[in-house]
């Protein structure tokens, strides 16, 4: 089962991820929001839309912008709505 790990702490885990462009997108519904804090960071993808980011914290250490999601993805990326992906120090194990 894919897991997103930061400092040996599981930040997300699901056997129902969507792999898109090499990134696992985890469903947000079972996600424990503890340790996630909204960031002001955002980016734009021409085919997915506007991405929002969260800072991810473990044991008092904050990893800025380590999680991203598309709150209102474009139609071609609709399947990743209500999913989150990780980078910047978060290791995804499959």
C-alpha cells in the first residue's frame, strides 16, 4: 500500500492512489489533517489548473509546501479532485 512518509511518520496511506506524471495522489477523505497547514503558495498547470499547497509538519519541523492539491481541477484532471500529492522531503513508498 503506498505511503507518504516524512521523518518516519506516515502522512498519507491508501491502496487507492492515482498515479499521474509519476506522482501518487492520495485521497483526502481518510487523511489525518494534523500536521498540515495551508500555505500561501500556489502554482498553475495549463491542463490541471491552480494548485494549492500545504506545509507539512512532523515533530515540530515544518516542511514548507510539501503537499499540493487541486481544489478545482480542470475537466481533464477531474479525477485528482479531493486528492493530495507530496514532494520536498516527503518520501512515497509503494
